[in-house]
């Protein structure tokens, strides 16, 4: 397997994991309510998504509310995931692979 294709696949997988953790955190945010800070799974999701949320907070202007930052982080991850899918498709065609 070419190294460039492997790199794209690994990056896409990392983006998928971060996106799924954000979805899980959002679901638990709604289901657990005020007790979410004592929920171990919610704390794991928060720990796993902290780098993505902090990076999103850093690149967004201050007028964006803190409560909206995780949703914006998920949106950014989604579009990165789509872009990596297109790059993967191009690399598969370039290397004449069926993937």
C-alpha cells in the first residue's frame, strides 16, 4: 500500500473517531442532563474531544458562543472527513487500486 494512501486513511480514521466522540458527547449531554459531569463515559468523550474543541475555539472569533463551539468543531471535522474521502478516491485512481 502506498504511504500517501495509508496516511490519508489513518487521518480519515482519526477524524471519524473524533467526530463519533463529539456525537456521543452531544447525546450524553442531552440524556444525562445536569448529572453529566459525574458520568464516566461523558468525561471520557470530553477528554477525547478536548483538543478539537480547543483548536476550534482558538480559530473562531470571540463572538461565537462557547456552547456552539462543539457543534462547529463537528462541522469542521465533517468537512475535513469529506475532503479526505475525495483525496483517498483520487489516490486510489492514481495508483490504480480498487478501494
